[in-house]
C-alpha cells in the first residue's frame, strides 16, 4: 500500500510514519511538508491514501482535497488536524475527504482509520460522530426539501420567493399582474406540495426555517 503523509511538522510526520509502518506490512510512505508538494506527489506517485493536515503552507489540506476531487485524482483523503469545530469538519467532508480525525487521538485511531479507508469506507473519529451525524441528517433533509420544491410550477415558485421577501398577497398579485384570488390559490397549492399542515401561518414558518435553501434556488 502506498500512502502519503503531508504535515509541516517533521516530528509529527515521523511519529505517524512509525505507527503505520509498525501496523501495516508492505507499506510505502511518501512524506511532504506542505500542500503544494503533497498535490504534486499525489499526481506523480498516485498513493492510495493521502493523510493531510489542514493548516499547511502553500495549500491547506482542504484545498488539496478539493483539487483531488475536482481533478478525479486516484487517492482517498484523510484529514488529520487540531480543528474540531463543526464548520471545518463539514468543509472537509464536502471537499471529498474520506476521513476526519483529530491529532489528539491520532495514535489510537489512525490504524483503524487507514484500514477502513483502504476498503473504501468513510471514517470519522468517535469524538466527532455526533457532529457528522448532524451533517448527514441535515443533508438528507435538504435533499427531501429540494425534491418537494421541484413539484412547484414556476409561477408557484415565484410566489413562494416573493412571500419569503415579506410581500403580501396584494403586493404579489400586483407584481405578477394576477388577481389576489390566483395568488391565494398558488399559496394553497404550495402548502399542499410542501406537505405543510393546514394552518394560516404554516407557509411563513416553513420559509423562516428554510430561507437559506430558498436563496440558492433559481426561479427560472
């Protein structure tokens, strides 16, 4: 197995290398001191797995992971870092990384991580599982909502976005050159297609919870 380690701290690289060489037979390890060197080595040597720190000179680990994913380079990315905040974990996994583990637990987790990733399985450190589960659940909800929104006609979607901009039924009717009754019908159909409960404020509540999702949707 060919494996790459990219970290700007040589002592940490050596410690990681010793652990991996002691745990896996027939392993070849390539060491890199920054993100640019790592990317060039990935292209040249094609390691099956690349372990990347986030905070590196030239290119950080997530930037390297993004490029690897976009260029479809044949390596699986493991992010190994001190960062434990939710946004950083999400950025790493969205970039295409297979794994995210903390340096604090690297000695205990890296062997299990590499064993799983080598089988094309994702690995998240146990102490980060709750965060990752939340992301997965959030993405699942987003996909379900997008599926429901695709059922809306263009006129209904325009109406929904205008409601999200706090426009009244009368104002929407004037903007779309339609009757208020037509707009009320659109609102009723929107609620049905989004599977909202039959309450007067159900659409407004839905919009307040999903405004960010609506912003990214084109009307046309």
